[in-house]
């Protein structure tokens, strides 16, 4: 019984791991973006949000700060300053940067949006948004690796996929089982059970 309960908790645990990977900005890939080189879906999303001015700068900083804090503590045991976050992620002049790099990788861009949004929406109701976003990112990276477009021969900015990408994909795929089981339970509980009334049927025969 204990092992069965632990297996039932695997989807929820997988989603929590996925959320930590996204919010703490664990490197999953390396691509060129508006801010220079992005290694996480949150970096790709943040560069777009700052450039398009869709979200307030304070909201973008709030998304970036947990990852910046973790990186600073690991690297040199310092705490990053709130006012210096845009400089840390090279987002100060991102509005004037060319959008060509992002337009050439629309799958990675759209997938990053879904990864970030799905990780927060999933805190309330785990769904398939994280899976869709992760698969989009993987497909964009694989497509570029197969077709070699856009062409980039510089080793420091060439597309690279970290092994952690596989962990994120496994966690995203595992987390949807949790939502599927809850949906099945709700549908079975809400399904009415109709039983014929014996008295009414006998009265009709008379």
C-alpha cells in the first residue's frame, strides 16, 4: 500500500521538479536570442517580455530573481541587487536588439512561453501546457540540428542541448498523469447512475 501511494505521488513530484527547473533557471539549452545567449525558457521569455513591454519590468524582475539569487549563491556566495537584474541578464538594451534570432526560432520562443506559463498555472491545476511547451522547444532545437538553419558556426553561440533537457522532458510527461487521473475521477463521480423504477414499469403493464 505504501509503494502504491508513492507511485501515485510521482506525477505531483515530477511537476514540482519541473517547476524548480524553470523558476531556478537550470540551463536546458543554448541559443542566441535578443539578449545575446539564452540557456533557459525563462531567459527567452523575459527578453521578449522586456522588448515588447507586455509585462511591467518589476514583474519580469520577480520572475528572474530566484534564478539570479541561486546562481549568485552558487558562484560567489553573493546576493544580486534588485536594480542590477537587467544588467545581469543583458536586458537593458534588448528593445533595440534585432528580433531576427527569435523569429528564426519561433518554436523555441513559443515553447518557452508555454513552459513558463504552464509551470505557474500548474501550481493550481497541473495540465498539458508544460508538455506542449517542452515538446515545442525540443522540436525547435532538433529541427535546427537536422536542417542547420539558421547557420551558426561560432562555437560559443552554437545551439547546444544540455542533459538536463531530458530530465525536464521526463518530468513534464510524468506530470500530466496526475491531471488525467483527477479528471477521470471527477467525471466518474459526476456521472449519474440511472436505475429503472420497478413500480412505474409494473403500473404501465397493468
